[in-house]
C-alpha cells in the first residue's frame, strides 16, 4: 500500500482524482488533500506520505516552489497539469511522472505502478542501510572456522594475519597457534571487518592492531607482533600507508 496526498487548487480536480484512484488504483491510501499550496507544505511534513499528486499551477506558489520548501524531498511525486509545457521542467526536477488533465486512466495506472516500484526500491535500500548500520554498531567479535571436527569459533581480535594457500587459508593467532582452513583468502576477507583488517598483498590479510613495525622498501614490509615479516605489494602500499597514518 502507498500513502498519498493530493494537492490541487481546484477542489473539483481533487474529487475527480480521488474517484479515479479509488476505482483503478486500490493500492493507494489517501492520507490527506488540500487546495492550498501553503497548507500543503505543512500537511506533507506532518503526514510524511510516500507519494504526492501535485498540481503545477497554483495561486501564490507553483509546484516547483512548493517542492523547494520541502528539500530534501523524501517522497515520490507526480505532477498533474492542464499544460504540457511543463514536461521538461518536471523531469528536470526528478518528477516520477507527468499527467495531463483530464487524467487518462492508463497513464494514471502506469504512474502509480512506477511509484510503487520506486518506493519499494527505496524501502529495500533503506533497510539494507539500516542493516549495515546495525552490523557496524553491533560488530561480530568471533568468526567460525571449519575444521575436520566441525566449526570452531575464534576471537577476531586474536587473529594476527591470514595467508593464502591456494584454496585454503592459513590463520595465525596471538597465541602462536596456526590453523589451515578450507576457503580462499578473498572469502575470509569478506567475512572479517574491514575496519580492522587490511589486504596488503594478494597473499596476505593482516590485523592492523597487531602491526609491530613497518619496514620501508619498494612496497615495504610489515613485522607483526608474532615476528612474521609480510611483504606489502606496491599496488597496495599507498592504501595501506594511508590507513597506517
């Protein structure tokens, strides 16, 4: 369902559009209407609709002036007007669709379908962003590594570095323990937090918290707290040094 507001300075036009939406677009839920562009600003702010049908020419404030007062515009809007000269300006202002009065039923349905698709896409993107934010604020502290006896959980902070071994990866820990597990280095790079781990070479992924020394050179080398010396590739050097600083 899509929450919607209609803004048009002529009440008759609002009534006609309401009837069309009720009959042909049942997914629309009307949460407000107004024939005053000034009142529309407050109504939209209060109701936070997903979609607004907006007349272009209105006394005192046209649609584009109204939208400028609502920036950033966080809803989809469909411009409705009796004049086709506004079409270019409508799409230049990112209008979802442009309807000419009298409103064609097929065009109305198409406009609502486009609105539904855009709103769904926006909602999915927002949920993904929320999940990312949740993950960052509640960062996982352990990683499950496959062994011959099943999965074993290790503290992420205890990992010193990871080394590629073809389709396997060698994990080295602060306890001097080593573990060779099935899975490529790229796979584990995607699982480990990028805020802590840095890929310094095609063969090496290191924990930035466990670096003991950086040794200058063409690409340079890093000495880890367990004494391991790891090459930094020339291609990865600048990114690594920027993080090191």
